[in-house]
């Protein structure tokens, strides 16, 4: 089962450059055309399920606007 993750994008720092969108291996990011940041940019957001929390988007973000969260699942011990 793949890991599950999600992101938070800071409206204060995101400038809508789309580097995170093009870097996402799961293709789950896009610019939110419904919203504008206080600086007038369309921020990135997750538009469908499938984020694994890989953090590639955060690594390529030049303004450190993305915080990545990953769901922790506990492994079930194997039966002996």
C-alpha cells in the first residue's frame, strides 16, 4: 500500500511558479485558479488523491512555501 501524504502551501511565499507542479511524480498538484494569494498569485494545491508525501515539491520550491506531511502507518508484525 503506498504512503499517503498531503501538503500545505504558504500563501505568504508561494508565487505560482509551477516548479512543484512539474516536479510532482504523482501528478496531483496544480495551480488553484479559484484563489489568489495576498500578492496576487495562484497558489499550488493538491487537486486529486494520490499524494505520497515524497516531498519532491518542497525540495524544488525556490521559496520554501511547501510543507509536506506524511501519514505514518504501523507495520503489523508477521505471524510466527
